[in-house]
């Protein structure tokens, strides 16, 4: 609470609105991708299309498109850094050109980051947090509806009106709105595209920069804008190639220092990467990640085993996993991380996967196992992420028969049953030991250690995995399964709801129950 927010209204509003902080997502992405190399993205800042967007009224939407791993996300990060530099400079000079900036990174591997409503929540949150006067437009709706404004079936439409009002505000001269990876927005993408196109017709003050793969659905959606500029990375191959060379030099220099390469090995690695990268940042990053695990004396021999192209490289990674003596363990971890609805922590993964006892009880062992999973996964602050959306796409597509030999249904069943077991063993009345159970949720301090730390994912998503058992198989619900669910509700409903309240996920719990009700109605032909 600040002097400008004496009653805490702004803080409460932002807390309810927040599904993620895009600034933290930016930091995580840079870390997961091995760090940001500024020189590798400078070319976009000097490109004529970028200058057209910034300096003319006609251009209001820049769409950066390219194949997986070509560096689209890092280009947007470079643009964000440059715009933030300009904003800081204008403030130092007391410039009348007041610029506002907001951005969002879509991520198909997380249910919190892969839908149009989440995109709007992130954009509005960042605008409101960075520029508090703009929160007045949000309060017009929030003060009447409260947190339900962000979670009900009309959330997208309410938030689109809020964002439109913010972008019409007369207190700034220019706004930049950036959205990365539109192709990873799996829910309501068309609504989001229509909103973007409509916004471009409203005012030349608002500039949109978006990125995606070469997806026809996105092209058809954005082509309706009469103010669009398309920048294809494939048509700017020379610039991309030079940027990849900069990235290779930077990454190999770091690798050489870490591994103690002599000049011969360092030059051989650099040459191999240049020859086979096909101007793909991700390929370079993955090969260097694998080289970090190889003994220095064996580097030159192993270099030849890294094939050009992302899919062939993924094939090599999965073949290595399959030839390991711990193959079943690695496949279990990959199957679970591919199936979950959002990134999970090490503790959560241990509770929802059938792992050997010595592994599930020692998270350092589990971290080592993830490190052996062929560089498909990365860990940041104890949470497991895919190194790239294409890695998850590969595992759920081309490698599905290997990772899911019995089908995805079995993995959903394991997560469901392990979740119920973990919750049954953990949940108890007044689990946080509150002296005043009626206290406002925002006033509750999480105990250390947190007894819910390993079952947070389970509390929110166990019903979803139960429903997916049957949506995948199309079978009617087994009587034993329905009894298992019924038994849990009879014994733990109040404790489960208390846990959902403590982790601020009550809304998701209600949605889950609604989905379960619909499944039961169809399966048993019930009428409620």
C-alpha cells in the first residue's frame, strides 16, 4: 500500500487481476534460453519495417513471423529492452512524449499463459502496475464485480473494454503493445486477433508488435487490418544468419570457458554450429546444452553425431534416452511433464508421478533425472519448463508412441490417482493453523515449510485429469472410478475447498466441479 493508494484498492485489484507478471516471464525465458544476446537482435531495430511502425501513422501493427527456433521471442525481448531504454531516457529529459509499454509472452505449455483472457489480463496488469493512473479504467468495472470480473465467462469481453479504455487515455502520446507467440494461444485466438485488428483501426497512437509461426489462421485473422506490416524471418535470412553467428560466437565462448576447450576444439565446435544450424537459434542452444554433458576429450568425436535440423536433433535426443539403462524413469518424467496443464515444481512432479521412493523423497535426485532427459526440459526456481514449445510438440506428436506406449489415458490416470493419494495423506482441517479462520485471505502468511507445497497442482487439476481419462478413451465412467471420486468428496470436500482457498484457486475448483458434473451427466445420463 502506497501513499497514492491509501485504502489499498489498487493493490487488491491488481492482486485479483494478476495471473502472471510478464516481467518475470521475460526474465524466466531469457534464463531458460541461455541468456539474451543484445547484439543478436539489433538488426530488427534498424529494419525499415520497424521504423515504419514507429514513425508513421499508417503502420500500426508489425507481425514478425518465422519457423520454430528462429529467434522470434528474443527479437521481441530486444524490442522491449530498447523501448524501455527510450522511456527511461525520455523521463530523464522530461520529454513531453510520454510512452507506455505493455507485453505478454504466450506459452502453450501453461494453462495460465495459453488463452486470450490470460493475454488481456497480463497486458492490463502490466499497464496498471507500471502506470497507476490507468487503473481508473479498470476500477469502473472491478469496483462492481470484484475478482469475478476476471474469471467468469465474459472475462475476455470485460477486459477488452478495459484495455480499449486504457489505450484511449489522453495521458500518453504513444503506446506499444507486444504479444509473443500468438500461435501458442490455444483458446479464443480468433477473438484476440479480432481485438488486435479492431484496435489498429482506432488510433495511430497505439502500436502493436506480435510474433508467431507461419500459421494460416493467424495470417487470415491479421490480414483484415489495413495497417499491418509483415516481417518474415525467412525473407530476412541474411540478417537472421548474421544474428545466429553472433549467438554462436557468444555461446561457444561461454562453453569454451566452462569446459576448458583448447583453440582447436573451440574452433571445431564453432564451425560445426555455423555449418549445420540452418539459422536456428534453438538448434544451437540445444547442441551446446548437450556438449556441456560431454567430456572435453570426446567433444570432437561427438560433434559429428549432432544432425542438422530440429526434428533430427530431437530424434537423436530421444534415441539416447531410449538407450539409457534408466529409460523407463526418463520416459515417465517426460510423459508427465508433457501431459500436465501447466509447468510443475519438482515437489509437485514427485507427488504425481510413480517414481522410485529414493527419487520421490530426494528432489536433488529428481533434478538430476530431469537433467538427463535429453535437454527437453529446464528448471528455474524449482519449476520445470520445456526449453521450447517445439520440444513439447515433438514429444506429444512424433515421439508419442515412445513416450506414451499405452496412450495418454494411462498418464492421466496415474496423475489422477497419485493426486488423490497425495491429497488424502496431506489435507487436514485448518492446515495452516490459523487462529482466526475468518481472516481475509490476503492477510494469511504461508507457513514455512508450506504443507501444501507438493499438492498445489493436484488440488487444482485432479478433476481435470479424471475427466481427461474418459475424454481421451471415450469410454463410460468405470463404477470403481466414480466410487473413488465419491469417496474423496465424502471425506475431504471441506479440506480440499479450504486448500483451494488458501492457494487462491477457488475459482478453478468451481470450474472443475462444473466439468465433472457435465461428464457425469453424459456418462450416467443424469439430470440435476
